């Protein structure tokens, strides 16, 4: 692994492959970015941890996108549980997330509720949007397992037929905030179409070995801010003939609630529709659930944009 250069160990993702084992992997650790996202909300500790896990998972999955402008969105939803909605997404190295929950129901769950305790019977949807081609792929599976990581493993097993390991750890230190980290390992098909599919070969010796190695990784190692991501990969797989690493990627907070974008979207509505949106102050209030901000927009702000679009349309005609 001499080709891997040291990098900062927070708000970074490291991708790598084990060619001899037909395995690809991602390791991510979030620190300042995680706390920046959480600072926009006043979540109780249980929900804070859940949202942090979702952000780590979004970074792990989004980092697999080959399209630089592609987007990964994960959504856990139910109509029965304490948490009615959990959303996180990744686009161009930026992550965001939020959760909707019933505070009263949460008060009865104790300090360490299970995934079922939080959601009840729900589902997990993972959507990949490819900006370059306009293609969208979405898979939906039952929200099952002891954690979001296990639910993601079930998703890949059912929707992609790819054996996967997803391990996520989050810890909160008083005065230091949250650190969240995770590792994703996947066993890929061998060769061309016609070869035996890996989903019927869960006992493959290569995958068994990787599973054992991944099981030796502790939560403390994953979230240790003094331990570089490269060192984690090295500790796990230093006996491999080759560990091929990709340049580390940066992770940042990203919320696309730009005021200009909001005005542009509102300008697409007709006059009657916009009139219905006006509140008692004579303004349109747009609430961004991701950053917990409300943007007040007046009709006067929309009219110039609308006139400009009309003028451009007239010129085109």
C-alpha cells in the first residue's frame, strides 16, 4: 500500500479494491461535517445517533457513484413507528440528512432502542440518480435488522445480489461532538456473464476470509480520530498480495436550499398557485427540513424572474 498517501482522517472517504479476492471497499469517517449537519437541529441523543449513522451510510454508498454529479438518496419510512421518516443523500461529495419523529413515543423507548423499536414495520429505499445519463435506479426492501448497516446489507443481497458487509459506528464525546465512521465491503461477480453468480456462493473462501477480517475491526478503531483510514485498510488486509487504493475523497455538508434556486422553483408555478402559498404576512414561507431554515419569499421577488423567462421564451419563438 505504498501508493496511498496520508490524508486527513475526518470528513474523508477512502476507496480500495482487493483484486485477488474480487472485493471492493470504502471507509469513511465524519467529524466536523457531521457536527455541522447536526447543529442545524436539536435532536435528542437517540435521533442524533440515527441521523449520524444515515450520513455515514450515505457517504459510503454515494462514494461508489462513477458519475461525479450523480446522487445517492436513502430513505427509511414507516407509518407505525416513532421515526416516521429518515432521509439522507450524497451528491458530488456533499451530504445532508434529517429525521421526523414523535417525541412522545420516543420517551417510552429507553436509551438504546432497536431499529424495529424506532421504525416498527417500515421500508428502506435506496435511489441512484445518474446525472450524465438521466437514468434512475431505485431498490426498496423491508427495513429489517439490528441497524441501518444491516438493513443496507439486506438491500444489496435482495436488490443487487451482491454479498456485502456494512459496519457503522457513532460515538458522542461531551464537548467534542460526534464522530461517525463506517466500512463497506462487497464481493463482486467473477468475470463475464455466464459465470456462477456470487449470491449462491456465500461460502466462497475469498468472501469468508474478508468477512473474518472485517469482523476483527472494532468500533474504537473506526472512530479513532488518530487512526488514518489507510491504516485501517492496512491492518485488515496487509497479507493480501495487492491492495489497490483510490485517491481519498473529501466529504462536505451540502444543502441545496439556495435562495436563488428557491425563487427559481417558485417562479415555475402559476399565479393562482403562488397566491395559495402566501401566508398572513403576504409572504411564501419555504421550509428546508435538511438545514432547519425557513426562507421568506415575496411575490415581488418572483415577478422579475418570471418576466425574464417570458422574454426569453418570446425571443425563442
